[in-house]
């Protein structure tokens, strides 16, 4: 994405890296398709901000700089707002723009006079246009904003359709497991990063930076990892002496920092499986010698939440907000797989209501778009853990005290 600010090597700077001295670089730019200046933060300017933000979101994104002279392009410092500028801009957009566009905003203070400075607003190209400001679809026309014509509206709707298709195709990604083949029960978590258009180019240096951050997340979690290079991604796995015997979790990381997490269920086998089946048969929950796949519910949940915690660590290290992502989960090859726990609360519950098992064959959830403002407290760990158990039949959110006791028992034993 275009940035009017560059480092000494000529590389574009991101908003978080812009210094007050960098504002001098704006003298080389005129207002245009992706850049607009405002000299003050007056009430009249505030009224125009939703229109400008929507027009950038409906186009290719852009920068709004408040505190710059339109004519001379010199810095005209404005007083530091009393509230956080992100909250101010966000509130203006929530009131006047639908859907809510993605943007970042900063007040860049003058180091000599910290109570004065410039407001920078970076607006990202919208994933699901059109963005409507006070009933009007605004787009960039040269250095100004204006209503979209009929053909422009069609193009905007086509862009939204293509983006939804990209998300659906991403949620079909698969990671190969040498052991288990096509029948290995997996919990998959898809995190598709929005605001990155297909075809964006990424440097080898940036890919290496992403890989180092992921390795660091493994280390801080107390886990080893090895990296495999795929044709368009990196795959991080917990190393094993023989992966054809013990399948381990995998994280697939893409250049735009979209992520897929695949966690194999912990299946009971050998004496552990025989012992569990004996317990179930003794309580008349299963007939003797039944052939069934059992997963260790606490161990699998522990594996799921531990691996999802890696993603939270990675996002924090990279300074990524989860609101930039579309999220879905999937239970793959889990239909009919029975949850096992030796917890007495679970066994008593199973005697009254039956054992818990995955009851569906099409287990891909609906996609959630986290930038809609309804998921401000999203964490990959909590999302993965709760939805794994929920999809396997655990009655989360039930008003029944017996259901709640079961949930508490299984979550506690994980």
C-alpha cells in the first residue's frame, strides 16, 4: 500500500514508525488519489472526515494528514486532542459510515512542544465495499471525493464478491500429515488477514521476519519447532522422531500473515483405548467390543489451546490486531468421534444423557469478520478452545446447571 513516508533506504514506512521529522517529506507530494491534507481539526473538517475515510476505503486506501497546509504543504501544528484520535475518528465513522471501514490513526507530537502536532489517519482499502457515508457511496476522483457512478458501484460489489470467494477458498487449505492420511481427525482454525489484496508482493526479508517471530512464539511457549517450506507458505511443526507414528500440530503461515492452525486429536489406542471402552461398557454406555474412535477430550483441548496460544503470542509480537482477520474453524474427519474423559462428572452425565460425540459431517463454521466491532476481546486461545468443545457436543452457554457443571469439569481437567 502507498505510503508518503520512507526510511533512509527508500522503503515505505508504516504508520507506527512515522516520526515528526518525517513530516518534512510531504513537501514532495501534492494532494491526490491516496493523499489528502487538512490544515485544522475544526468542526467543519470533522464533518468531512467520514466522507474522506469512506472514499479511501472504496478506492485503494489512502492517508489523511491533519495539520498540513494545503498550499505550502508545511506543518501547521494543531493542539493535541483531549481524547485518543483513534477513538475520535472511530466514533465519527461509526456514526456516519456503514460498514465500518478499517483505519489506523495517530497523533504525532512535536518533540519540542508535545502538546502540539499532526494527526495521521491511514485508511485501508476496504474488503467489503461499498462503504456508505451519510447515504452516499464516495470514491476518490483525483484529489477529491465524489459520489460513485453506476459502473463504479458494480465494480465495488464485484470486489466484495471476490473477497468472499478468496476467504472461502482459503478455508479449504490442507496440510499433509504422513500418518493418518485422509482420515486423521483434525481441528482446523483459519485466520484470513483482511486488507491484503491477492497479488501483493512480499520480500524475502519480511518473510524471514515473520518466521523469526513465529519461532520466538514457540520458544516462549516452551516448544521446539521445525520449518518446512511450501510453495506459497511456511509450515511450522513440533518436531517428532517419527512423524509417521505420532502426528503433531502444524501452523501454516502465509506472506500476508494469514494463518491456518491444524491440531490432530489425541486418539486413544492400545491399552488406554481398551480400558476406556471397558469403563463405558460397564456403565452401559457402549456395548462390549464396540469399534469406536475415542479422543482424549482434556488432552485434545489442552493441545488445541496451547497451539492457539502461539498465535496470540505471534500477533502480539508482530503488533497485529485480530480485528484485521476473518476467522472460521473446522472439525475434519471428526464425525462420530466420541469424547472420552475419566472425570466422574462426565461419566455420570453420559449415563443420563449419553456420551458426547461430533454429530455433524460438514463441520466448517461460518466465517466471522472480526473488524465488524463485535469481537474486540477476541483471542485465538479462547476461540479455539470453546469452539472445539462446542462442535463436539459440549453444551456451552446452557442455562441447565448440570450442563454447566459438565463444562466446568472438562475445562478444568484440560
